[in-house]
């Protein structure tokens, strides 16, 4: 039974495979440094596999949960391989268009409004808040899993992965630096450990749509399905993360709106897939008389 199920790749594993299958030919056709991209994929992929092995063998985390968490971690593998490809899109920057759209709706930009509040303390605070994006990939799913809501854990992880991969397409089609590298004459934010970390790891031209907005948005929406307390906590975190992206000048307001729309779309798609999948185990398992519960337990 287990052997039959392990041959079936989960969408969390299929999505990065499709991404790699699209990324490598695109890099070759656009003249991007192909070898550098392959090296990044290999190093980050091996690191993800090693982390999964450690979690199962030494930390004794349930293998089905580790498989799901490793699946969503693969989005970071793709993310880390994007910079050499996006550099080829430099002539196609969308910042001026995003700037005009924001001004047309607000009469100004959020960055210009917030610059009056700039201080070293706020820069440190929002730098740390901005970094809360990373734990949101894992913490809500682990909470669901430990509470016995395994389908909810799977759904939120799949939604995040979908949003990330669709967001990567947005990065390629509409590359943008964000206000931080576009607008001049603003009050200096200063630097700290958090902002330097983002500068070192973040994808410079990856702003539209805002995946920070998408991930924290879908976690907040998902939280309200569990309890008012979870919904309220995740909503406050989401609002703070949104504010941090504007205060730190990483995103335009249209980036955030696009991210929220992406969150709603991907959360709906993920829940639909999980609901349908849990009701339809593979034919190989049905023929053996396996129940839906047995199908879910082996990580289908």
C-alpha cells in the first residue's frame, strides 16, 4: 500500500519540478548564466533534502508532515535561483508604471506619506516584522497538524506554494525594484541587521506581486477558519507586514493589492484540490480496499 502511494508526487513537489522545467529553458533562451542557475538549484535543493532527513531521523517529526514542509521549502530553492534570470529583464522594469498607478489612486505614494515617521527604532522594528514572513510558511501548518487538522495544514502549504510559483511568473513578466531603488530625495531609513539580511537574500527585481502580502494574507484568511483568536493574531501580523513593506520601501501599493488577490485565488484553489483529493484516493489503493483515512496517513 505504501509503495503504491509513494510513487505519486504531491502538487507541492510537482510545482517546483514544473518551475525548473520552465526556468532552465528560459534561462538558456534569454542568455542568462545557465550554470549559475543550475548550481543555485542544486545547492539549495540538497540543503532542503538534508533538512528533511534531519527532521525525520533526528527530530522525530512525522514523515508525512516533513514531506509537506519540504515541499513548500522548495519554493525557496526556485526563489534563490531567480536573480540571474531576472537580471536579463532589466530593460523591462515596471516601476514607473506601478508608481503612476499608485499616484492615480492615492494622489501620492504610501512611501512618501510614511517617510515623516522614519526613525532608527521604527526601521529596526519594521525590519524584524518584515522577517516574520518566513515563519508563516511553516508555523500555521504545524499548528493545524498538531491540532489534528491535517487537511488544513496541507491546504495552507499548497496555497503558499501556488502563490509563490505564480508570483515568480509575475516577477519575470513585470520586474520591478520597488520604491527603494526608484524614488529619490526620501528621508534615509538607515541600516540594521534585518535590512542587511533582506538586501543580501532578497530578489532585487521581485516586487510584483508582493509575495509577502500574499503569504500573510492567506494565513490571516485561513486563521479565521480555525478560530477568532487565530484569525485576529494572524490579521494583526499581516497588517504589520504590509506596513513594513511600505515603510521599508520594498513595495508599491499595487504590489500589495495584487498579492492579496493572489492569496484569495490560491487559497481557494488549494482548498478545492485538497477537498477533492481526500475524497478520491488513487485507484491502486481503492482496489486494495484502502480507506480515505489510510490514504491520507501514507502521505497521499
